[in-house]
């Protein structure tokens, strides 16, 4: 990317008043299910999970670590792994399904994995791959297929080739399936929009299966500038098959909002139309009301969108926002919670969200897991579910099971400071 994202937090933001109910008491019990050992031991089991976990019907958890394992591409840290965690009598054990080599298979997986109907796993590696057009490799999309003996077979289903061929690079946001078995995702960089971004402004793509493999179609190349650039988060579908996502930079270059030179970011829709897709800009962040939306969005049953910005908000430490459609173009933004930055309360840097059927929203900041619930008389109620060890992962939404337990990952905490997988168990009915 053309800028280090950690360096673009605003220096000065306009403050505004927001009324919310805050519950500061922790209600959930946090249990570490697995401590990654990573680069500090001889056990090459992975380190620093960036994506969250998903579960199969038996309750086994699956995820990736961004580094760790054994790897010729980066011998100090490793190129990452795909893992499974299984529960036997209350003890969770790790099985490494695949260790990336940093060659044609890819390196540094991130974003959530996804299952198909046959139980195959799909994911993204942000670097390496067969193409040498990018300085660290352009990245891959991979598949892991289980066998009856319990082993998994790894295959690359797509190699990105970067801007030299008008293709994307650095896929990071995770993948989704449509009802026909096609995969959709984003590439953070690359594409054809280079005039504003140098390394390319990113793209949305589709991968369609056939008897001869998978065929990639670029749905939209982001041009950058006022449209936005760098889709770090993935995309979601609405019931009509339209796609929604966020662009971390571009849009407004509001100097007073702290966005000069990079832009505050945008939210977009790709509408499915006859013969293709039509781009629509839904919202442009201005800095005081949000900066750096890097984690995508979720949608409720009424079609409203919810997401987070890492910067902006009344205390400059990030926010949770709602976008509601209007009859006059861009969508209406409502600020649901502005993070204080106080690590003993709600913390800062909110990450990816998840949503339940009742419209309750769940997420993490750097220090807490939280819940946002619609109030009975309007507004939203912010509740801290649990205080967490610092170092929670980007792009990692909480996974909620049918019993109301949550599963998440941390990026740098744990016994070796290279991450954990943990469970949050509700202690009260109010937390469910």
C-alpha cells in the first residue's frame, strides 16, 4: 500500500456528543483453548493468527496463523499454517493441516477460512505464489480437501499475478460462497487502478469452478481517489445477490479530519445487473465520523450495514457505525459507539463484527469483547462481555455457537506472546 496504515490516525478530530449506555462489568469467562508456540520454540505450530476461527458440525475449530511453521521464504518467522483444534474431554489439541512453504503455495495466510458443501476448506495466502511480478509474491487462493484417512490434500486454485497483468495481489479479507458454489473475495492491491495507488488500488473477484479447475473473473477494479482504495476486508452478500464492502483509504482527503494524503475510506456496493455489476459509493468517511474502515461490514435483516473504523470517533480511537439506506443517494451514518482509548474500559481499535438473528452486534477492541444491542426505546446499549489480554487480531470476528459461547483469537498474547485461541462462556442470561 502507498502508506503505512498504522501511521494515518488523525492528529485532530472534531468532537461530537453521543449518548450510549455502558456496562463495564465483565460477564463472560475467558478460557484459553490453545497457546501457539510459534517462533520462540522448536515446535513449528504457527504464530500470530490474523483471521478468526470457523467450526464444523462436530464443533472442531479451523483457522490460520499468519506466520509460524517451517518456511524457506522467511526462515525467522515461518510462512504460516492452517490448523484444526479438536476437543476431547475438555482438552483441546491442535492438528496442523498444512504448513506454507513460501513458494508456489503462498505465504502468510490471513482472513477467515470457508467450507463448501462437501467439507473442503478454502482460504487466502497474502504473499508468495507462482508469480514473481510482486516483490514478495502476489498471493494465492487455496483449497484443502479431507480424505477418509483424516489427511488433507492442499492445492492452489488461483495464483494472483499483480498489476503487471492487470490482476490483483495481496488477498486478505476472506472468501464467501454464493448459492451456485462460486467464490468471491477481494485483493487489497493490484488491478488496473494504478494512477492513484502505485501498486494498484485493489479489486473484487469471482472464482467459478469447472471440470478444468477454477476460472477467475474480475468484478470491479477500484480506481482510487474519491471512490476509495485498498479493500482490506472482504465482501458480503445481501438477499438479492449484491455485494458490500469497505475501502480502507481514499474518498475524502479531509485535512482537519486527519485524512490528508491518504483519504478516510469509503463503503461501497456492487449491484448485480444484467451482464455484470454496477458500482455504487454508499458512504465517504470524513475523519471525525470515522477513519480507516479496514474490516468489512455485516448486514441485519432490514438491510442496514454495520462496521468499524480503526480511527476517528469522538475520542479518536475508533468507532462502531451503522449505515442505513436513504432515498437520496448516500446512506445515513449513525455512530453506535466511540471507543475511549482507556484500556481498563472499552479500549481502542475495534475489529471485525459479527451479528446474530436478533440484530445484536459482537466484536472486539484491543482489550475487550463487546456486545451492542438495540435499545427498547431507541439507541444502542454497549455491554462489555469480557476483558481480554491485549493483542487481539485484525480481521477476526467472534464466532458464536448455538449455546451463546464465543470463540476468538488473539494475535500476540498467550504463553509465548504469539497468539491464542480462546472461548468466552456466558455467566449470565443477559450475556447470551
